[in-house]
């Protein structure tokens, strides 16, 4: 099994190697940042991967979702932020990280749907943020550069204030064709990831010594409930409304072929 793996701080609770849980079969961790893992899964370079929710939404016919797993936020996420020299409503140009399609699309929904604004979007090609009016950063870089601009806006906090729902940034997914031939392995991985998550939060100090980072991880939400699916559906509606996607997704899970959430 080739597992698409993202080495960010916020994926640490899923790291079954660190939490000491064996899979019981051979595997390879194929590492990359989020947009790379999205591409690897679509190109069949990995079989299972932790992918952006937008990539699932755009390719839902190809994938199935592993149950009870996500990276989400119930309010502030702290690692998906817009840093700006101007108030949010006055931003005219913003540079978007290439590392996360979901964060890019959430940024566009916030401006278009919530603020009725259309700033100019440009790709952020490096870590040089000093001379840029506004930037979207994710993951460890968002934490590292959090004090570099006058204003700091947490995208998940904005989503929660507007919708009252958690925001789902990423999902564990498997290619349908791989799942049909390897159901037991995929189900075992699903269980191991859930066990790893639970074991990590039972004693996070065992794996991280920095209390700030522990509090950051405790602030995140790693579940995938009906409320999370409701949020994904609403996000999909906004993506359709803004023309960022062309088709309504169906959210299908590995546990039961008949278990699907659609519009």
C-alpha cells in the first residue's frame, strides 16, 4: 500500500509510526505537501492519501472517504490565515500559497460570498511576504510568520462566524479501484489512523514538549460527523455558486456502499 503522507504538525496525531501502532502489512509513505498528495492520488502514484476536501469535491467519482477522520476546525484553526497590511475588506491583491487548494478556494468564497469582493489573486512563489499587501499561508508557515503583518485573519474563524459550522480542510481518501481489491487493508488503515489519533491525544506530551504546539493541536478537530458533512455540502454550494466547481458532489464512504451524503 502506498500512503500519501503530509509531514505537517497538524498531521502528527495520525502518525501511527510515532504512536507505535503497526499496520500488519507492508506499506510505503509517499511524502509531499497537500497539493502534491492530491495529484499523486489522482495519478495513481499513491493508493490512499490525506487530501484536501476540495480535491475530493472535484473528483468524488474516483474516491471513497475513510470514516471518522479529517482535519477540521470548530472555530479558529490558527494554521490557515490571511496576513495583510490592510483590513480584510480593503484588500485588493492577495498572494495565495500553492500548497492547499482548499484554502485557496475558501479564501475566494470568503471574499466573493461573504464580502462581495473580487481582489486580484496571484500565486505565492516563495516565502518573501514582506512586500506583499496580503498573503494566504497554511500549515507550519502560517504559524511561523503569524506576526509579520499588521492584520491576521483566521479563515476557519470567518467560516464559523458566517455559518456556525466546522470547516473541513482535509479528508482521508482511497481510490475506488484500489479499495475494491484491498478492502481489508484499507479498513485496517482506517482503524489504525483512528487509534493513533486517540492514543496521541491521551498523552500528547509524550510526542511534543512544546505546550503552545500541544494547545494548537488540541484546538483542531479530527472527527468527521454529520455536522462536518453538512459543512462540506454548504461549501460545495458556494463553490458551485462562484463557478469554482461544475458538479454537485456525493460524499461516499468505504464502510458501506449505500452510505452516501448528497444534495
